[in-house]
C-alpha cells in the first residue's frame, strides 16, 4: 500500500524539490515534502516549512513518524501542529493517510501565516479552526466523472483502482455501452487531488498506441454526500449491458436525481 501512496504523492507533488522520497536500508521509506510552495514569493505570507514522514515496513499498521522543520514558524506552533498530526495518524492506523497528513499540515500552517494570533489559537489542543475554504475540503463529496474512452481498458482500470485505494476513496467505475463514468465518494480534498492526478498522469494510450494523459475527462456532478445517498465502502468496476441497467443502479443507490440531471441527457 505504501508504494501506491508514494506513487500518488510523486505525481501530485511533481515540481522541482517539492517532494523527496528516499528508501531506507531496512525497507522503510523517508518522505520530505515542501509545504505550501504556492505561497512562496508572496511577501505577506513567507513560507519555509518542510514535513518529514518516516514509514516503517509495517506501515500503515504502524503510524508514520512525523517531523516539521521551519525557520518562520514558532517552536510552540510547530509542536502543536505536530501533536495534531500525530494524533490524527494514531486515530487512522491501518488506513492510507499520507496525503491527508500533508493536506492537514498545509491547512494548519496556512492558519498561522494568515493570522498569527488567531492561527495560534486555532491549533490549541490539536483542533483546527480553518477558514471556510479549507474546512470545506474536509467535507464529504459525491462526484460523477465521465471518461470519453478507454483504449487500454485493463491497464487503465488497474491504475484507477490503485489511485482510489491509495487516496482512501470509494465508489464505482461504471461502463455501459459507450458511456464510462467514475462515481467517487470521499473527502473533498482527496477527491480534488484524485482529479488532479487523473488529469495530469499517463493513464491510457492514443490511437497510435503511445502512452497519453486523460484530456477529455469531464466533471458532470459535484455535490455534498448526503445521508440519503447510498454510501459505498469499497471501489468496484460495474459493466452494465443496457441503459435500463444503468438507471436501475442509480435508482438503487438513491441517486435518481443525479441520473435524471446528468446521465440521462447523455443517452440521446
């Protein structure tokens, strides 16, 4: 599982010196991530912070060792951020959480730099009081994506399932005649990173058999995951023969409105 997560991280954090992954002599991994690189160059928000994660061979059964280094954040705030991240890791033993840890570290450091006084208070007791735009990333979303085609179906499907597992998302890959959908459920931050990864990685082959990126994926629907929707606990591939089967799936999943608004119009 660690290998899949590391591949996802390398695809997402692909800018120069943004991510460094080093293997240990005993089979462990050491990950160094430059936090909030997009804010550099903004004199109002100088950011010099690095997150280090050490993964034992027993990860994710054993939580990662976490360290944070910064010359622009106070030692007290660094300690509070680290305590929060370690607590989160302990609560999620057995799950792939590297991307979540990086996301939460970014959010808490942004709080400190946005407002040093309220940001410090937001970190007390390991609790995050983030601006609304960042709190929304921790809400659960239901997203319906459409793929234009799959030329290399086996390898494409395998890659999708690997990413979904690494990002701790759930849902269905639905193939019905010429229609191909990915139905995703999970935290908004994870879904956002999945879409970025899918759009920027080599996932299929072109008409000449050359590896290519997914340039024709569209987001049909992005809504809050409500109690009324069926919640998936895994990710499966569904190959449906008829459009009636497709309608039945959405109806059985309490997503008839999504079918009517976003799927049915594509059948004409």
